[in-house]
C-alpha cells in the first residue's frame, strides 16, 4: 500500500479548518468512504457526526475507547444511535493515555518505532531525554507522513 499525502482537518475554536500539506492534494470524502469503506479507518469524535451521516455505507465498525456509560450522555447519544441504526458493530476498548515512563520504554522497546511523536502531553520535550528518535511538533502543526 502506498501512502499519499492528504489534507488535514484541524478542529480549532468551533470550526474545521482545512490545511493543505502540499498543493493539489485530495481529502477523504464521505463519498469515497461509502464507495470502499473497507479501505478507511476514520478517527472521529461525536462532534463529527454530520460528516459521518454523509457516508452511505452500513455494517461498519465503531471502535470506541469511551467508557460505556458515556454512551448515555446527551452529547454522545447521537453518535451511538446513528451507529446502531446503520447496523455498525460496536467495540468497546478501554484505553488510557496515562502511561508510566517504564511502560513507555517497554512499548518503544517492543514496537521499535522509527519515530516517536508525543501528543496529548504537557511535557513533550522530556521525551527527548529518554528516546533518541523523538520528533516534537507543535499542536496543529501539519506533518506529512510518507511510507
């Protein structure tokens, strides 16, 4: 599979902002997902339900790390109701972003990543003290990923 550069959509201050990584790139559209849903993994939050509603495919998979009780919250209900109505399989996978330094080292030793890009942390610069292959980028800074 070859990777192609895509447009990145950043949620900032109440709206989606399009940022091109290179000129003449395309974005993944609901039509593209509907045509070949097995080709895509889409990371979503309940706030992007309007985008998902434009996807006509059904029988997909929704994998969530939300605690199952969060499904009952008013702000999350529409996403889960939509997925159930579309006959999506729901998978609940508990995750946590709170790893100890030893756990992070074990993950890096096991996976042997080419680069480590710390996200969702207040101390991303500290990763460089422990991992030589760390790439620190700023929030909302586009990053072109190629194979």
